[in-house]
C-alpha cells in the first residue's frame, strides 16, 4: 500500500487537532503537522518531505488565508492545496499547473477541462473485515 504524505498546517489549533485524530487512524496517510503558518517553515518542510497534498485548517477563508494559499500555489505548483475551515462543511481544493504558451495547449486544456468528470466518493466506515472502497 502506497503511503501518501499530507502536510497539515494548523492555522486553528482546535480544528487541526481534530483533523490529526482523523488522519492518524488511516494506514495509507503519513501526516506531518505544522502548527504555525509561517511561510519559511512551510517552505523548509515541503522541501524536506515533498508531500502529496497540503491541508490548511483555519477558522475562515480571510485575506491571511488567501495570501497563504496563493503563495503556496506559486511556490509548489505540483502540490494540491486543500482548505478546510471551521465555519462551513466545505472543502476547497486549489491546484496550479503550468502549460506551455501555445494555442494548441490552450485549446486542449479547454476541451479537457470538465469539472463534471471529477469523481467524488463519500467516506464510508470500514467494516470489521477491513475492506475499503
């Protein structure tokens, strides 16, 4: 089983602790926690582990959070950023990809970009036999 590394940045400690408890139970997730959203610490941590995903846990998506998300998208364009906030039950996924600047690439991107093709699976409780979806 391939382990995925997830960097959890705890902008709101209580929410971060709750997410830690959820992820610690998963055998296929290697969770790295960063309690302070300091860009220098984030940069050093990401360079050392190169996570598969960055999870930001905050109170609300304010200017400070958007600034952090935008900076991370610029610096780590191959790593998806997920925003989880205490105020709502919505996850926001941010990604950044660079394409060569040709008309063919632009047309191909427009044709292939279909949000309706994204598959979303609800979380299910594991049975006692350990089967997973």
